[in-house]
């Protein structure tokens, strides 16, 4: 039978943790409400953007626009790939961080030469994870100056990020750019996802469901297709990054809330079990004391 | 009753307008552009500017910032970073933004920063212009 004092201390410490997890639960649930609201507001834009770009590209004549440049002169294994990975700023959110990091590792493992991969990580947890990994062995390089937080995504931040990767793409520092984020399918189902940002691939678009190319009338572009595309693509990149950030932030809050709720529940369970154990130990101690007193008295009477 | 076409204006934070429209006038990168029902398919980019559309014979105004428009035979879609009614514009905030941008422009900046500040200034000026014109 464990010591009474030990059990009491254990209960106390669990109570302290319970307070913390409970507070975190409440905080994340109120943050989730806010994040949900912004997600709901952004989602129509996010989907409409993808849909519209798709249909715009169907009507686009072939252009020599630089964002369409597939860098076919460079062999596929030599192409420099950039990954924008969205993780959380903090831990304690269940498997959220673990999932996206593992997913990123898998994506990185796919490429032939990992030293050609460049990581742009939004969120403290992912940054630390990959920095630590890099110290151990030569792996994908992490952009150390890319410091953005995942908290409360803004359009302005998305614009800066989009600008940065577009510049790198233009100057040839990157040949392909992907966004890796967690998508909120339903409130209970989250899915890690990749979106290819650059180069702009027409073969993703422009195909009908049955796989045949649709014949569509060409739309006119004012003043010229190149000019329009050079405005449209940065805009698209910004929209996609912003949408991904909003989705990921909402997922983070959701998983933190679930994790903290589970932690609170199991802390309560533990306290219940331990108090039972404590009461038993106390009862045993009392019984023992009585037996001792009785035994002592009986020996005196003899 | 004039012929109408369906118009959808989607901003990043909400669906601004969805419905029928008789006449649409936008500021495209190279000038004003009027769109009526049956316009030819068209795609163009929109800088920060003024937008007006006619519903039931009445003009409605809005200030939009960067985006693009796709005109299709059956419908038109405008996607923009933000879209506001004149009465929704916070004049004080826009003025502050304008001053901030002007202040920044006086300082030494990289080319990229310069473009960003200029874009911010354009957005602020456009907001002020639209709100002063249509909301007093």
C-alpha cells in the first residue's frame, strides 16, 4: 500500500495540472470560435479563387509568362523545391504538429536530392524541429530569416510571404513551390495537404472530368494575357497562402481544444482513482492504529 | 427593365454581393471599363479603385483593392482582397494609413518596400476618395 503522503502530493500536483489544462481548454475554445468565424468568412473566397483561376486558365491562350515556366531545361532531380510548411507556434495540441511534420518528412523523402529542398516554415514548432534535425545531418535547408507566426493570420502577412517566394522563383533560387498545411475537412476530421503554387501548371487545370481537354472560346485579356497574368498570379498566390494559413490556424485551435479537453478529463479520472486509493490507505492506517491500541491494552490487562 | 447578368463579388472576408446586375463599371489596370449583359468573355486585373454597379436602376458604389474580374457570357465574378461600401469605410483609419504610407515614402527604402508602401498609399487614397464622393 503506497504511502498516504505520497498519494496526497500526487493528487495536489494533478490538480495543478488540471487547472492549467482547463484554462488552456477555455482559451483555445474561445480562439477557435474566432478562427472558425474567419475561416467561414474566407472559405467562399478560397474556393471561388481556385474555381475561377481554373476557368480563367481554360480560356487563356498559350503565354510565355514567367510563372508558367516549368524550367524544363533543368533535370527534375536538380530542380530546387521550396516548401511553405504551416505548423503551430506552440505545442500541446495533440497530434497536430506531429502530423504535419511527419507529412513534410514524407514529402521531402520523395525528392531525389534532399539538399535541393528549401523549407519556409511558418510557426515556431516546425522551425525548431527542422533546425534540430539539420544539426544532426545534412538535410533540407531552412530559411532562417523566414519568421512568421501562425497566430491570427492576416492578408498582409500572406502578401509578404507570397512576394518572397515569387521573387525567389523569378530569380531562379526556386524552381517549384509547394504549400503544406492542414485542412479542416469537417470539425472532427483534419487532413494534411499539399498545394502546388509554382510553376503554374495548366495540366492541373483545364481538364474536364472525363480527362479530355475542353474546347472553350478564348476570352480576351486586357491589356494583354501576360500583363493580366503578372497581376493575377501574385494575387492567386496570396489568396492561396492566406486561405491555407486560416485553415491551419483553425485546425490548430481545434486540436488544441480537443487535446486539452481529453487531458482535463483524464486528470479528473486520475484524481478520482487516487482519492479512492488515498481513502483506502487512510482507512488502513486507522484500522492498524486501533489494532495496535487494542493490542497494547490487552497486553496490559494480562 | 434592362437586361441583367449575374454578378458575384467575393472579398477575402465575405461575399460582398451576389445577384443580378444591369450595368457594372470597374477600374481596370488601364482605365475604366463598363460591362453590360452579353459582354464578350474577358479577364482583367483590378488595382485599388472604385467600383459601381446598377441594381434595379440604382447605382451602388464600393471601394475595392487588388483583385481581378472574370466576365463570362452567363456571369461575372470579381475576386478582391477587400471590398467595402462607402459608408463602411473608416475614414480615420484610412487617413492614418495614408499618413503612415506617406511618411514611409519619405524614408529610404528598398525597391520592394517602396512598391509595398506605394500600394498601401493607393489603397488608402482610394478608400478616402470613394467615401468622400459617395458618403457625406
